[in-house]
C-alpha cells in the first residue's frame, strides 16, 4: 500500500531533488552573482527571489535557496573569494565562469539577455542584435550598459565590504561604486570598466567630489584635497566634510584588491584639480 504524502512533505521532497542547471540558467545565475555584494547573497534577497520566480514561471524549477547555493558555488572560481565556496562547483559552473572571466565579463550582459529570451520563448535559437529593429537594439544596448554598471557595483562593494572607504558609511542608500578612471574614458567593452581595482566604494557626497576632481588618492592611498575646494565651498563646509579625512588612508576589506596605480595615476593627471582656478 502506497504511503500518503502530505502537501508540506511533498514540497520538502521536491526541494530535496537536485535539479541540474542548463547553460542559460547558469549564465543568468552568474550575472546575478556578480551584481550582488557579498552580504546580499541570501535566499530572501528580492533579486534572487525574482530570478527564481522567472525561472519557475517558465518551467525551470529552481527555488530561491537553490539559486542562492548556485551563486555560492561561483566563489570556488572567483579571485575575490580565494576559492571559498559552498561546494566545489560543477563543471558547468567552471565552464561558464572561465568563458566570461577571460573577457572581464564585458560580454556577459548580452549573453544573459539572450539567455532570458531563449528561456522566455522556449526557443533554442540565438537572439542577436541583427534580429532586432532599431528600437530593440537601442533598448538592448541600454539594458546591457545598466547590467554592466550593476556588475561593477557588485564587485566593488564586495571588495570594500559595502562600506565607504573614507567615512565608513554603510547605508545602502548612501554608498555607491565610483570609477577611478571614468567609464567614458575607457574604450567600449574594455575590461577597465568592470575591473574592481578601478573602483572605490564612496558615499554619495564624496563620490561626486571625486568625480569632480575635488580630491584624489596619492601613491599610499591617502586622501589629497584639491586647492579648488576653497573656491567652491564655504570654509565651514570644508572643515566639516573634507578636512577630517585629509591625509587619511582608505579602508578596504580585501587589501589584495587595492586600487590599481594605473587608474589612480589617470585620475591624478586627468581629473584631479591640482591647482585652484585662476
């Protein structure tokens, strides 16, 4: 006689079954992994739940916990984690990681969008730029650029443990990933744009000030203020928000990923206001 399986037990048994990931699913998981700072890889993360809902709605049964574990497995290949992972990862995980890591992840966003379309339409054909009208191509380019910027943010916040490297502020609404060598100064599809060593985690105020060349970092990663500040801000504002950090060394969680001197040198020579404006 067959034993009756109750609904709650049935759900538990389904979750225990290990469902293999397809290549398209792995690509979407990798994209999300790179977008999420370390502390946000949790099964209750709305972005993880959103990916689970999308895959499940298309007949791909991966719950949020499964996706969270898949993201954890990518740590086995990620230099930012020095091989620390939930498990050793699968051959598929390694294949996907090596494919996109070799290009600095610059082509991942386009591949992820194509994977989303294949899963959505249940079609194994490749969707490319050549199959889109002008409006579709424009939309895809915008989506890819936004995705790349999200990947850059996730990598930088992971390196800095989601804290402003100058003030220590850690509110998600107040911290941002700041390019040292500006996005616009790097060639299109260049690895520079997504390189975490081309980034700083800064609060909103100091991010804008860094972009405007009102301070830079010297060869020892110390804050150097621009003389131009005196012409732009009132003395009491400079005293309160800038002077306390002058000469201070940035704080970084992963010191092996300190900013590259190449990018800092570019900022000093091309962005930093070395002199007051006459």
